[in-house]
């Protein structure tokens, strides 16, 4: 497993550190965009849970205009299997619209996807930022509240599709609208991709960006226990 040594080193100082393992299998052409994601159930074995894994993650597309919008059977089996294994289920729904669909409304589909996937009652739902961070904080907060109502449980935001300079402010607005935090990569390490010294970039500016985001979450996010379904 990639990163095992780093996780072990981190846990030696911070034993409470959780570990999330992805169980999605991507279908994507070489150098091309991701086409599909399916559940890789072969990974979902007791040995995974026994190895100190706190949660499993499944990434699924939400495609408007299709029969169900997402791979419902995969998502249902994923949530059920996580319960059997005694680990948290982290279901990720990513809204994908057709470029030539003039009727496509991103935020309406974000809410629709949140409602449909939320009905499966994952422990945590992960999805895009409302408006992709392109609207004012007030509108993002308003749209986030719609997602909160639709999911019916804890949810967090991802950073893909959001401009780096806008991400922290938009996360704060989403948290004020009911999000319980973030699970993001690009919002932290994107700048390292174009840096001549990526390791130094991650250790300095990347670390500062992460600290800023954590401060925002600590101040505004709805605590996970408060969001858990009763």
C-alpha cells in the first residue's frame, strides 16, 4: 500500500490518526479524463479493517439524465459492506454534466445527487463545493444548506474545480451552511505541481494552506456528532 511507511511514522507520534482507503476502481484512458468508477469489492476484506483502517471511500459520478444518475447497486453494497466490516463509509458523489446540455444546472444536480446518495445513509458524504466556489459566500452558504438538508447526515467538501485563491473562503461558507469539513488534495498541493522544488513547496506554503483550512473548519464546521443521523 502506497504511503504505509509515512502513515506508520505519523501514527508513532499521533496514534489517533485515521486512515482512509479507497475501494474505487477507475476506468480511464491513458492521458485521458476519468470515464467511470466502480466498486472494487475485492479490497473490502476483514484484513483491511484489522489493519487500522478507519474508513473506506467510494467515488461515484452523478450523471443527470440517466436512469438513476449513479451506480446505486455499487453504492448500496459499499455502505452495507462497510457496516459489516465495522469501518466508516465515505461515499463521494461527483456531479458530471454534459458540456452541451443547456438545461444543466450544477447546484440543482448537486442537491439531487446529495439526496439520492444520502438515502443510502453513508457515514460521511463527500461532494463538490456549491457553485464550485464561483458565487459569493452568501450564495454558497445558501446552496450548502440545501445540500445539508438533502443529505440528512454529515457531509464534507472536496476542492476539485475550485480556484485555489477562493477555496478557503468558500469552505468557510459551506461550513456555515452545514458542511462538517473538507477532504481535499488539490486545494493543498496543486501549487507543488508547477514548482521547481515541490517538496519544499509542500513543507512550507502547502503546510500553511492546510493550517488555514483547518482553522476555517475549526471555526465554522458543523461537528460530525451533531450531523449524524438520529
